[in-house]
C-alpha cells in the first residue's frame, strides 16, 4: 500500500479539501489496494449522510430538438440523422403517473434547448405535475435560460435544476462548443439558479477531447465556489454523427476515482452513478455507488422514443419499459447491499 496515497485520502476526508498536486496523485497513482482504500473512505462518508440509501429519479426525455450544436452531442442541431420527437403534456403526465405507481418521488424533465417549449408551456407542465403528484419533486434539465425564466419555473413549483457546466476552463469550453456558446454564461446560469432557491446540479464528462487533469482540477475549484447540491459526472462516450466520432471514450477508472474524490470533498452532495457509466461498463453504476455515488436515474420516457434521445452511442436501457428499468435498478442496488429510499431524496440542507 502506498502511504502517500493513503495520507492524501485521510487528509481529504478530514479537511474536505485537496491541492492540485494531491489531486493529480489520486487521479493517476495507486494500485488496487489504494483504490479500495479511497472507495471505502468515500463509502463511509456517503453512508454517514445517506445511510446506505440510493435515490431513484425517473428521467423523462421529453424533446430531442435542440437549437445548440455542442460538438459532443448526438442531438445537436446539425445532426440531420437524429429522428426528432416531442412528447405532449399528456404523455409527460402519463410518464409521471406510471413513475409514481412504481415508487419514484422525483421526475427529471430533460430536453435539448427546444424553443417550442416556451416558459409558459414549461410552467404549465410543472404545475400539472405538481398538482397530480404533490409529494414528488420536479427537476428540470432544459439548458440555459434567462434568470427571469428560471424564476418562473421555480414559482411554478420546480424544485431542482440540472445544468452541467461541462468544463470550467474557457479555452477547453471553446473546444467543445461553437462560438455562439459561452462558458461564462453557463456558469452565471448556475449561480442564478442557486440564488433563486433551486437545488442545483452542475457536472462534467470525464475524458472529453482536449480535457487535461488541470482542467478537471479547475472544475473542482469551480464546484467549491458554486457549492452545488448535485454533481453529475460520467465518462465521455463518442456519438457517431458528431465531430468527435473518432475520439476515444473517457476512462471508467478515472470517473470512479473522481466520484470518490467528489464524495470526500462534498459529503452531502447528491451524486448520480450515471447511465453513461453503466454504458461504458456493465457494472459501472454499481461501481459508482461503491465509490460514493448515491443516485440512479432510470428512464421513464415512453419506450417508443427512448432510442431517439441518444447523446452518445450504445446507450443502455433504450429497449425496456419503465417498470423493467425500475425492477432492474432495484435489483442492482440490493445486490450490492444498499436499499432504495422511499423519500423524495432532497439534498440534506433542504430536508
Ligand atoms: S448537449 Fe444539450 S445543449 Fe448541447 S446540443 Fe446536446 S442537447 Fe443541445
């Protein structure tokens, strides 16, 4: 066992802080035993806060139209091969009805940045869901908007908002997005959302083209400033109809190390073991939970549209019905000794 590695993990656990040198060490060094020490420390912290409970979020991908052209994304506007769809309000509500019946207490409404869904339409949908399911939380993941729009969603009853910042480094951001998009504005959106009162989630993909270890450390520094309630990270997986089609996939090992580091830095944060992690490794989500994650997001979208919301190639769970996904994930959670929570699964500061 590498004492240097162990000492950094202990210090990280005790101080919830990490220097760049320590970060690079944990990300790049260590053998199997060192990694088990890291994951055990992350699990211990997670278990203290969340008591071995995993929160399930029902994900409803309600539109794959998007006006943006992010280079890594399969539903970017210039991908003419994407088969576009929108769900109606009735269809979205029916997903929620099914979701609550099978035990979900959070619905995550996700889409590309689709101008069809005006603020009024989004607010109508949020209000209708909250009316039909008053005990459930609504999370929106619909991209960059103005602060005024975010406030309207909040006033309509939305509880949480996910907006991955993708990278905190401007230069790296410009290598992943067209000139029309700005990393600075994206960060501002996150601060606005927090100020309004949402539980806010940021995040990155691990292993995006041109990403350096220094970039990831900048992401950590940004997260320490933002203090998000949720952090979504998963490995980068290329999509065949994007400019990054020939780029290598992000590393599962690095993603797991990063999950553990994030758990130690942010003990109370809601940390998903993502579908991308489960796509890159058949047991990736279980490994994620065992490295400190505490959330999973089974798909609640109608099965006839699931294979159309493809941000990356090979996405798992596109053929199953909601109930099958639910049963499968509950089985995965119990096989590793955890249980599925029956609460809404808010961030501890919001309980
Ligand atoms: S990542 Fe989001 S904003 Fe960018 S093209 Fe894809 S759906 Fe649109």
